[in-house]
C-alpha cells in the first residue's frame, strides 16, 4: 500500500502539477471528464477498441528521418552520439579574434542529469516504447536516390562544417575592412560561451567578405528549446482521437468513399508520391524539457529539431548576446545597424534546380522540392503545399500563403458573379431605354460644358458614352453590391475556421499563451526603469505612461500631417483636371477635341497614379520613423503599429481621388448662367448626361491595373535585375579565381549574392493584398470586373511570391504566428466601409435611384405596375432642364434659343425660374431612404451570418478536448513506466525516491 502510494505521488510530482512546470493544461478532473464523455478510463481500454481510420493528428509519429527528401539521407544518417562540446577548439578562427575557452553553459549537476537520461534512452531495449515505423513511400524512391548517394557530405560546398558532421544553422557576414573588430570579437566570444560553435570561411567572390558559420550542438539546442518553450513531439505513440466517427455510421462513410473513388481525380491536388514530404507525420506535442527527455520522440538527434527550429533557436541567441558591457549593448540587430556585420541569415538547403527530373530521381532538398511543386509557373492551378512551406519558412510565412490562397479561392465566385453582371449589361446595352433615347436625341442641344473653348453639342454625340455606362450601371448593380457585402463577411468567417484548422495542424493552439520577448531597442531605451511582469513574475524594462502618451501624440500628429499632404495632392489633381478640360476642348486634333472628357479623365488618372507611387515611398520612411519613435514593446507590437500606419497612408493615398470622383465630381458645378468657379477662374467640372459612374470606372480600372503591374515588377523584376547583376560580377570573379561555374560556389556564397527579404517582413505583401481587397469591395458597385482582375492578379501573385521566396531571396528567419495579425481587423473594417460606400455609390453616383423614382412616380407606367424598360420611356427628357441663352448669335452652329443641361430645375418661363422641382426632392428623399434601408439590411445579414458560422468547427473542438485528455493519460502512463524501469534498474524502494 505504501509503495503504491509513493509511486502515485512520484508520478504526479514528475508530471509537474505546479504552474511553473505544467506541460499540458487540463481543466477539471479526469474522472469527471470521463463520466461526461463516456470515455474509457485508461489507455489499455482504449487499445481494446476496434482499429479505426486515423485522423490527421492521430497517426503514429513516424521517424523524423522520413520527413526529409531521400537525397538528404546522407545528412541525417549520423549515428546517435553526443555532440562535441562547444568548448572545443575551432581551427578556423581568424587571427584578429583571440580564442578563449568559454565556461560551461550549465552546472555539472544539470549536465549529469541530461547525460544520464540520454544514456538511459540510448540503452533502452523495450520495443513497446519505440515507434513502429511503417515507411509508406521510401520503397518507391530508393531507386531515385541511388544516383546521388555517392555525394560526399564533407564537401565544403554543402551545408556542413569542414569536418562534414556539424550542420550549419546560421550565417553571419562581415567585411574584413570593417573597423568594428573589437565588438565582433567580443560578440563571437560570447556566442561560444552560450554554447554555439563557429567556423569562418572567406568568400570566393569578394576578397573583403568573410562568412561566420554557426552550429548549435545538441546540448545548446535542448537548453534553449526549454527556455523558449518550444513544443516537440511526444515519445509515446499517438492514439486515435477522432473517436466520434465510430458512431456516425460506417456504412454511410463507406458508400461516400466508393462514390468518391468513381469520380475523376482532382487535377488541382498535388501528387503525394512525387511530394512525399506531405505525408502526415505530426503527433502530440508538449513544451520541451531536458528533465523529461524520455517523454519525447528522439529517434535521431540530427533531425529531432527541424532546420527552421534550429535557426529560430540560434536567432534567439543572437538577439540576446552582448557585444559590450551594459544592458543595451546586445543583439545582432544593433550589430547590423552599426555595420559590424553586413548580413545574418539561415542558409538555404542547397540548389533549387537539378539536372535530373524529380519524378525519377526525387528531390535533392526541401528547396528543390518547393521549387518543383510550388514555385514553378507550370503548376499555377495546383493547391499549395502549405505543410512544406511552413516547415521550410516557418508558420508566419505559411499562414500568409494560406490566407492568400484562401482569398484567391474565395474570389472565384465573386469574379463569376461580377462577370455575369457585366455580361448582362453587355447583352442589354442595345435594348436599354436610356441608351436608345440618348442615341436618338438628334435634336436635343446641350449647353457647353466649359467656359471658353466649348461649344454646343447634340445629346446623340454621347451615344457610345451612354452604352459604355450601361455596362456598369444596370439593374444588376444593386444585387452585386449586396452580394459582395455578404461575400466579404463569409470570406472572413470561413477564414477564421480555416485558420483554426491550420493552428491545430501546425501545433499553434497554445502558442498564444506564451509571453513574447521584448525588443532589444525597447530594452536599451528603458533599461533603467523596471517593473514586475504580471505574467512571468520577473522584472523587465517599463515605459512610463506619460512617455508613451507623448510619443503617441507625436505619432498621431505625423499621421494627420501626412494625410493632409495626400488631400493636398488630390486638390492639385482636381486643379489639373479643370485646366486640362479647357485645353483638350480646344485641341487641334479632332479626335481629342471630340473626346476631351475621356482625355481629361485619362491624363488625370495617370498623373494621379504617378503621385500615388511617389508618395508611397515617402510614406514608408515616415511610417518607419514614427513607429520607431513610439518604441513598441515587442516585435508584434512594432509590426502592427507600422502596418496600421502604412495602411492608413496608402489607403488614403490610393482612394482619396476615387472618393472625390464618386461623391464630389459634378455636385458643386452650379448651372448655366450661375456656374461655380475655383478661385473665380476655373469652372468646376460637371458630370456627363449619363452620369459620373464612367469616370469612376475609368479611375478604378486604370489604377488597379497599373498598380498591379508596378507591384509585380518591383516584387520580381527588380530582384531579378539585381541578382542578374550579382551573377555577372560573380562570373567575372570566377574567371579570375578559375571557378568554372556557379555550382562550385558554396551555399553561403550563393545566398549572400541573393537579395534579402524586405526589412518590414510580410507587411508589404499583406498591404498589397489588403489594398486590393479594398478596391474589390469598396467601389465594386461601380466596377463589377474588379473581383475578376483581382483573381487573375492573385493567381500570378501566388506563384510570383513563391518564386521570389524560393529563388530570389535569402532564406528568411522562420517565425511563428497564429493569425495574420492586425490585418484581420483591417479587413473587417474595410468590410464595414464597403457597405456604406456602395450604398452611397448606388444612391448618389449611379442613376439607379433617379430611374427608379421616374418609373414609379413620373413615367408612363404609374399605377400600372413596373414593366422594366417600357416604364423609362421619356426618362432622359425629364432628367434634363432648360436654360434660356437669349437670341442666337450670327454664325452659331445651332440656331436655337434654349439648351439643355443635367439637373432637376424649373424652366425659365415658370414662376420660379431655375428653382428645384418637386422631382428633385423626391429623388433626394429616395436616395436617403435607400442608403438607410440598404445599410441596415446588409449589416443585418452580415451580423446574422457572422453569428451563424462558428469560428472553430465543432468537430475540431471535440477533437482538441479529446486529445488533451489522451495527452494527460499518456503522460501519466509514460511517467509510470519510466519510474518502474528506474526502480528495476536501481533496485530502490519507492519511498527512497521521494524528494
């Protein structure tokens, strides 16, 4: 009895019930959870169940070596043996830095515990605790790997140190001519003291460049993995967690699988035989602990920590290592800023191209695999290998491409509906009553549209203008606006569900609970003021509220100043349009003179685009300065603050002129005889008789197309030109150094000659897509082809970004994230603005409401029911007012006293000449009523849909709760089994093991 009691106590003590050592949180007692769910009381009873088809995360944990391409086996086949200590002598240290043997990184007691448990694990012979490996695809690729097995792993052009055993986890680059020798030597000496191993290599393409190769030994990886709470796979087997499928009708699922097998194979899916890295290999995870190493699946030390995890650990050390005395003198970012180092990056895993086809010889490395199955333009129609992207670039970049793919897929129904609306306008263009009346109005004389050089003109001269306007302003406009408002809500709600599935599959569920590290710049600024962190309980630098408020006020003032600069630029464009209007109207070229409105709008849009792109460069620098002025506490806060400023600047810059055309153009022009003039000199621009919507379409179409072309060039064309120039210089140096080809260069030299990732990370990538989302939704009522253009651009954008990440950029630092950050809130805000904007566009900019009022109040179908186009007969005549010009002048082209203009005003012979008619007030009331009804209706539908769709799928919630229970049970039984083996090995009684 006492022995059993002590055994139970020892188990729960080792499981870490205390808050500081809890590996997996489990709310409530296990017994109550079992009674509520009707589950088995132990793993042994679960094992008695019939074998069911495993779910994604419940498959057995395969050996880590199976998650790598076949041709990487020579890197991963090193026997399980202790790594060389970090204190051993490095023969390649430059003479400028004196090598100092670092002190031990851990106490001898901790090292004894780790080494004892390691030897216990290595000598363990119980097959019940080992993972039963069942290679699924290895046999199919053995022949493919045969041609490259003779590759020498000690080749210096590979990813190893000179001894061919130590993997390169990070690369530092510095110039030999740099004056910061002392800081660099101190920094590297401290890196060795932290347990890292360094080796230096001169560049083969630049005699002034030196590379510092960094390797993290096993002990160092374990130490910092524990400090960083990195979650690693359990050593125990994973058990089936989708227990509910057992009672859901196996016959029905069997029939569904049979029907699915009869259907043709989806061509968009990737071939898993050609892409073996997409095999399901994930399993239960928990924060790594050196004292519980026997819990984790350590089949191979070289592959236990993935390349991205190793790079993340080394980056963590680089960020926290000092180069001078003092709290603020630390971090690789500061050394990069003062030119001590030129660059710091994790290396790519070899070349992205191969002489042999991947189908017959397999992938050489993960980078080659990504290029063949993701970055090539020939597979633009395939799904993205998100698991492989996440494994190579990290969760943050993986989530970006997941969101981009989801957004692109959701654009397909929006593009189809928008295309149908456009085609409806195209097919009904000739039968439109309004277009017919304009084209047949040969006797209707219109008043001049400018003061000096404009003359009278016939309404029928704008026939083409009216027909083009009908393409975008027809009966389907209101339906499409409502559809896009609902589409934006559905897109965001289903993305939440997709994001929940990804965070579950990528083991990011509990990552949000971890405390984020402080930025080195924040620590340096506020190192003298500290307070206790309420989460960690440790003292940390603190920014006083008054200091934070003052800096925030300066930042807000800068934002408003830049926005006012945007409005000034828009005003300048308006003045240009007023001047160009008169110049084009008197142009000698008859074609331009006849179509002066198109010429004015087109040149105004192009000049506005050039101003937009010029100001974007200024905004980026201003946003960077303002964000650094605020001194954000963490990297995520800095990124969110910078992203919000960039979005505000560019959103106002991109859409201010569009808002002017949509809501202000032609609203303050006045009437003949009483026109409003800017500065009492230039007459305000007025709309065409068929409306201002065509000007809005032209503005959106030109800016959207030109901006996408420019962005694609800057994202891919500019790096291609830079890399071409770098390769050209490398060829010149290679000829001098007798290098036959680029293949002879080591990987670090190749990566150094690539372009670094943008300094702002993914902010520019998200910003481009979010601004496109705004263009697609905010003014979609005026331009139904916007979703189609966005879809075509995004299909190119995905492969362009993939090609850029894989081939043109250095490998970015793998970072973790659970969502797209502040951009989700920005997208929701755009969705709200889109509803309001589309309501005003339909009510004010388009002629939908005036036509609707005329059909039901003033047309021939009053009290007869609406009969579509027949009820709009006479609409153009009722929408044009009459102006008395006096007696016609001699030599005038049109000998008439009266001309017409677009407005609802009384004729000159009425009791109140040129006063607003009753129809004007009816149209105004209908517009205001439509805005209110449209907004309330759409917002109600959006809210209902948002509450109807849960953020997390129900099945996923149940699976997560089930797995938490199973993890607790597995940890309990693993600790019980471990203690039994320890007791059997040491021959001790249980009460002697109690601390």
